[in-house]
């Protein structure tokens, strides 16, 4: 889907390759679960992703590829006019280069195309890097889920973006 990765000017002096995006396939699950294990303390299982792809009609999962390798993915459920981000992750060597922002932009675009007018997600209260990205793309904190994360009982901020007003198109 799309052209081969091309060079684009990123932040700073280094060039950032522009990734390609496509829907997640069952054959992607091993690569996705490897990214899950790298990114999260309580990763989703392969079976969870297979179930999402095969059985959840609300689920929309996108992979991000660079040079034919999956470097990130994001998932959401689009129900009526709301999208709920279930997970988003970029492989460690590609973090801090704008790929997470590109991926979230793509999810927001897909959500709009599916009729969503707003998007929500949960984020650890300690994850300031992710919170900064979400705020940059128009998300605002609108609540807290106490003891949301099962690994350490950490709270999660609930954040929302208004997609109808162009949120995330910065």
C-alpha cells in the first residue's frame, strides 16, 4: 500500500524514512507480539491479536512498515462515533524519531474515515513521553482510572480528542 519508503526531513539533522501503513494480517501476529513484549510489561498474547482480527468487528489494527519490516502497530475499536485506542507501540530503535506520531495520525485518520468524531485512550500517569505526544495531537485529560494497570496498580489518565474539529491534524 503506497510507495516504497522515501526520505523525508525529520526533526534535527537526520533524515527520517516515511513508513508505509496497512491493515494488520494474521501473518503479522508474531512480529506484533514481539513488539508487545518489547514495549509493555503486560503484553497481549498472540491469541488476543488473533481474536481481535478474526472476531472483533469493531477492531481496526494498522501496522507500520519500513523497508518491509514491521516497526510499529496501533489498534482501536470504532464503535458508533467513538474510537478507543487499545494499543499503540513502536519498536525501541525507532522511538523518539516521530514514528509514534505518524502512527497515531494514521489511527486518527482511519477513525475519522470510519465515522468517529472522538477518540479516547488510557495512558499511565508516569508515562510523560506518551502524554506529551497525545497532547500534541489534541488529546486532553478527562478523568482517571484508579489502579488500571495490573502489573503495578498504577493509575491511568483517560484522554480524549475531538476528531470532528480536526484534532490530530497538526
